[in-house]
C-alpha cells in the first residue's frame, strides 16, 4: 500500500518540476562558402559578420584553422525585435543589444546578463582554403 501511495505521489509531483524550456530561434537554412584567407579575410583573433541565418551570423577565428560560428540572435528572447549580438571592443566577447546578456566568443557560454543559454552555433568545416558553414 505504501509503495502505491509513493508511486501516485511521484506522478503528482514530477510534472510540477518541469524546467523552463529554452526559447527556440526560428530555423533558417544556411549553406555558405567563405574564403577567410582572401576577400573574406578573417585574421586570427578576429571576426566578421555575415548576412545569413535568422538575424545574421558572427564568425570568430581563434586559430588559423579553428572557428566559432554563431547566430547573432540572442537565445534568451529570440522574438524580441532589434535584439542582435555584437562583438565587444575586446574582440573575445559579445553582448546582446536589448537584454545585455554577455557571451564568450570562444564557445558561446553566457557570463553576464539574464541569459542562461549558450549562443546557437552553426556547423562548419574548413579545408585550409574554403570555410563551409551550414546547419
């Protein structure tokens, strides 16, 4: 009888422990080819913005053959008009223009502001000449 009461109690309590669901950034198909060593030059430790994705893409080159590619839409409130991620003067962090959440460009980790969510990353592949970005 006690086991039955415990099982019923668990079924009543567990649904109430639902964690807040992360807001979803609208899906936009991305399939880009960039040449970071030529016209699309991105220096090591530098970044560029690309007009693609939902609100744009920021590409950060932290080593000659290593990149981080993020959606510029803040994951905290993606439907907020005018909210866009911009790289800070340090060149290693970025900030959302509306909620002021801060993120580390190396891995997209939040470190300040209200957002507990990491930046949305795009997949990439680099063959030494062409940087392929896709989702």
